[in-house]
C-alpha cells in the first residue's frame, strides 16, 4: 500500500513537471512566432502578403490564451 502511494506521488510530480515544461515550450514557440511574423511584416513589400502576415499575427495575439 505504501509503495503504491509513493508511486502515485512520483506520477503526480512527473505529470506536473511535464505540464510545466510543455507550457513553457508552447509560450516560447508563440513568442517566436510573433517575432517572426513581425519581421515578415517589416520586410514584406507586397501589400497582400503583408496583410496576410498582419492577419496571422492578429489571430495569434488575440487567441494566444486559447492556444496556450
């Protein structure tokens, strides 16, 4: 019984650590995506492409919480 409780505690700690690391990885990815889109917006001279990048960045910013 004690061994099962110990194993359950290890599983809980592992799950929490994995979730924390995954949250950090997703946040980092979204930060990089925002930066990359900003760079593309600044470098693109084609109006239609620029608008697409701006739209994508707007969606990323407005829906970031749901993505995370």
